C-alpha cells in the first residue's frame, strides 16, 4: 500500500519498554518475523505518540490534524530479497482520531482501533491512559522526567537504549485483508530521547497471561521524545 508522504510534528512520544522471554515471543510473532535478540531477551512495548499538524507533504500546516495514538510493538528481524532487516512488528494500533480508524488499512497502512485517551501533563509529569471503544484493551502510565536512566535496565546506558530504538523506524502491521503486512517508516529530522521515572504502568495486552505467562514479561524502562519534525513513508508490503 502506497500513500503520499505524511509530515507533521511529534509533540510527545513515550516509549514504554519491556523484556520478553524469547520462547514466548517466538510463538506470538507471525511469519516472516522473528525476535530481535538483545542480551538473550526479546524487546517489546507500547509507543504513546501525540501528533500535531499531520498532513500530506505540500499542504499547509493549517490543514493538519492532531491525534493521540498508541502502538503495541515488538523488535523484530525479517529477511526480504535475501537481506536481513530490523524494525518493529506492530500487532495493534489505537487512535483518538476517528478518521484514522476509518482510513487505516484502506488509504493508510495499518488497522486502527478507535479509543478514548485521558491525558494530564504538567511540569514534567505525565499521566496517559487509553481505553479502546471496541474491546477491553487499555493502558495507563504515570511517570515524570528525570536525568537518570535506571540501573536495573537491560540496556547499559541511555545511549545504548536510544541507539537500539532508533533502528526500529520501519514497522509492519497486519493488513486489513489478506495475509500481508503493511509497511510504514518513521523518518525524524532529529533523534533525542530522555529517561522517564515510572511510578505506575498497566497494559492489558502485555499483562494478558493467556499470551504472556506470569514472569515472561518484565517492565524495563520508559523514554520520552518531544517536539520532533517527522514524516511517515509507506514501505514495502510483506507476505505472511
């Protein structure tokens, strides 16, 4: 699926990251994806992203739209035309913008679920949550900005974590119809992340013990990005 280049501003992006047992993740990922292994673990989580002034390239910012969005994602590798690539597999996307839920999978790669978002942000603190309208999927996080990256993380430093997630710019989601995966690539004009100190986090998806047995998923850390010029480019579709 090809679409015009979409440009805008990432007003706020929170990356909530977890480690996942490899055997569990291997069973969840569809072909052709396999886990991107980091220190004998798989990596997954949720991206909470607020977009502003989103519009096709060439259109004035006045016609751009704003939205809150969530993407459940796993760091993966796949082989295409004999070359191994890395990026993310996104099994689910949620959005506050009803238009996204209508055109997603038709005019825009990926299927979007319409959700209600609750946001409270002030003086470096963040309380973000959403609840899907069509099922019980929900997420919430309470966090605050900090200068310190957690020593308990699987990543040895903020720089190591930043480099790992910057490489995950290409994402694939299940197509609306058929056994294909639509590709979408995020291109940022700059890349800078800040650590977040998390007081509380809840994810109905990653806490579903039917998918992830108790102990197979562990919260690792969260990162923050703000005020980033960006564009979305449609990528190559992959067969399942």
